[in-house]
C-alpha cells in the first residue's frame, strides 16, 4: 500500500494505474476508521481496479474550532485497517497542501447546502463540496463511495458532480450499524456509556417512522411523533427532523406517498449525531 502525502505523489501514483488501463475507485474519509468505512472500501473493490482512500480532517466543514480539535484520530490504526483490506494507495495531506495560503475559491450547491441539516450547521456543506471538488480534481477517480448515513451530503455531492459535469460515478453505500442499531460513526467514541445508550433513540425513531409509513401519515404528524419520541429521551435534544423527497430533497406536505427521506440531527452530550432512513409507504 502506497502512502502519499503530497498532491504530486498521489497524482503520480494514480497516473501509473491509468497507464496500465486500470480504473480508480475513491473512498473519502476523515480517518478514525470503523467498519462503516470498510464497507465503502469493499464496495470500491467491487467497482474499481484500484482503490484509493483519502484521510483528511477537513477544517472548513467544522463550525466550531473545539469540534475540529476534538475529532478523534488514530493514523497507525487506520493504516493497518486499510492494509488489511487491500487498499492500493492512501492520500494523507497536510491542510496547507489542500488550502494553500491565500486560497479563496469555494464550491457550493446553493440550494441543497443551505437547507435541512445545512441549517443546523451553517457552512458545513460548502466546506464539504469545496474539499471534495479539490480531491476529485487531484485524484480524478472513476468512482467515489459515500455512505448513506450522511444522506444530505450524498445528494449534495451527486448534484455537484452533475452540475459541474464531472466524469465520476457517485455510489451510495448503505449505513453500517452496531448490533443494537446505532449507526457507526467516528464521533461515537466521544459518547460516555450513558450517552451511548441515549443515542439509540435515533434508530428507534426511524424504526417507528418506517413502521407507521404504510398508514401514510402526514409529514406534520410524523414529525410530531418523532419529536415526541426524542423529547421523551433524557439527554437527547432534537436539532432537526427533516422529511423530504428522497433524491431532490424537496419539501413535501400532506400524506407521505412516494420514496421519502427522513433525516435526524440530535445533540447528545458533546456530539451532534445524524441518522437517516429512506421509506416508501
């Protein structure tokens, strides 16, 4: 496994794959890897000849400096996991390699970035699309894997790729969960034992939504039911409950009828957790 730290090095590595006529599948990460990330790597092996992973804790998608500083890191463990999965190359740049002094260009999906979860974390998706566009330009993959847990992010990236006519296929990979239903996240390690138990309310609320979907409740009724479930859980503060059209993220009203995305943002202790489910009545 080749470990690259500069743009020049990763470009040279990928150029070698291209010279051999091999396709490249990219897995974007911020490190502190878990089996959810490994599911992206395994999917990448299915679709591409070569698998490249980036590890970069992107400063521009964090609203608070202390949240950035607290983001967990364990590079040695990450690299061992990636070697075990047969990854071909890993790109681990420093921040000034990606954001050179005086950098001022941004990439933004003007509607999708400023709605739903984007209202909970202003500027977050602008940071995501800017850094993803940079990495896509650097590596120029044929495929890129993104987890469905960050559902709005997945749709934002798909829209960016479409709008900018990037020759990249974006592949969504189902959320990987712990045995008790909690969506795997690098942030879960910041929860204490009590908070970890509280966090199960997200998957329970989504289970409830899926169970009642066949009765075609109205959006308002379902939002109220979810809000009541989370309000009844001590230590869980609902920041956002968005029920929208599955792909466009357009607002809907009245009874749920077609494929519908439910996206939750819940503050538990020091961590803002997200989870989602696409339901079809």
